[in-house]
C-alpha cells in the first residue's frame, strides 16, 4: 500500500513538472556557443578559406554557370533525398538557412573545385609520379600504450600466445579511435601518418604485426590489414586536395610572418 502511494505521488509530481519551451537559437547564440566550446578557431579558418577562394576566383575570372549550379543543386537534393519542395523546405528550416545560403554553399564548393583544377590540374600527374609512395593507402590497426613494458607484453601476447589483436586493443589501447573500434584506425595515406609510423610500415606485409613504434603519443603496436595500390585515376581528387591544402598552409604561414 505504501509502495503504491509513493508511485502515485511520484507520477503526479512528474505530470505536474513541465519543461520550459526552448527558444530558437539566434546567430549571436550560435557564435557564443562556438566561442565557449572552443570551436571558433576551426570555423573561422573555414570562413577565411571560403573568402580566399571567392577572392581568387574573382581575380582569375573563374565563374559558375547557371547550368552547373542547377546540376549541382539537383545532385545535392538527390543525395540528401530532398525529392520534393516540402522536403527541401523542411531541410532548410532544420538547418536554419535560406535558399540563398544553400545556393551560395553549393556555389562556393563548385568554385573551390575549379580553383584547385586551375592552380594544380596541370601538375597533378608529375607531382603524383614524384611522390607516388606518399599516396599509397593502408588499412591500419593499432594498439597505443604509454610504456615499453606494456607494449612488449601486448606484442608477446599477439605473437606467442595467438591472442586476439581486437580484444587486446579494447583492453589496452589508450587511443580513443583504436580503443572504440577494436584497434582499427581506418584507411590512410602514408603521408597522413606520423612519420615514425609511416617509416616503420612502408615495407610491411599484410597481416604483419610491427614492433612497438615510439612516437610523442606513446608506443604503437601496428598491424597491416590491407595495402591499396596508388592509382592516380582513383585518388586524383585527393592529390588535388593535398596540393591545395599545402598552398593554403603556405599562405597562412606567410600571413603570420607578415604579422610578426
């Protein structure tokens, strides 16, 4: 009887409690959130990149035709399943953007691709041939630990005791991604990896477990899951992006030096 009374009282209390209505965030609210969550620098860099792209395209007379914009908009709607006007309007409202904002986003993306091609399209082949190994891709797993003793213990368990790499990663890895994904850290270009790791695995074979590799993050026990041949036809966009990012980085460095 007492239990029933308590349950009834708790239920009545819950029913009486009403959450206040959450007001829609203003632009100022969004900017304030980005500042206090320490994301403003990342967003600022992206905004500066777009401004640079627009400025360079205007200077170089790079433009987007109405037909190109329409085709890109149609492809976007198809990809996001915005097959009718109602779906599109609902999506825009959810994103808190106007049709003009959406269109400008597509336009900037198209201009960025055209600028990349204008700046580096003619040198992609020669750059790729000179740096072919950098664009080899590897499916890689790792276990990251903080000291050599633990690293040797894990390596011994894999090699001598036939222990599961995945299970050991879940138990021992200090790397967030590798711990969550049972060791797998994804498919990476060699040039994207920490230099110590890239050097250690360059000649490794599929299935091979590499000796603990020391970096500033700790000791890495590495396993090669698969190598992907570096065929330019498959990765041309990534090579262009790599050259573009290097160009942007060089520009940022120049600005910083000038400011100093």
